[in-house]
């Protein structure tokens, strides 16, 4: 999968979100999107690296401290 495909899926999901508001006001969309994307992102990367936090942090482009914090936030065991 490339970045363009991910971008298309994200756009489609957001279009669907706005199409289905049914008169409700959107709010806190940034947190909503991050919450929906971050957890599976960390789970997949940790699985891909067989729980290797050093490799996972390199792949994600974040430091290990941030990775550990996110793993704790989402109750992901490495």
C-alpha cells in the first residue's frame, strides 16, 4: 500500500462522516481521527516488529519514550 491509497481511504471515510452527520454539529474531529488511526497503527507496527520497540519507534519516526506512552495509552503489550 502506498501513501496515496491511505490518503484516498482517509478522504472517503471523512466524506462519509460528514455525509452522515444528520444535522449534528461535528466537533473535536482531529481527536476523533487520531483516536481511530493511532491505535491500529501502533498495533500493526508492534506486530510487524514482533514487539521490538526500538524497531517500531524507528518505523514510526518517534522516540521510544513516546512509543511507550502510546502503547500504555492504548493498553498494547509489546
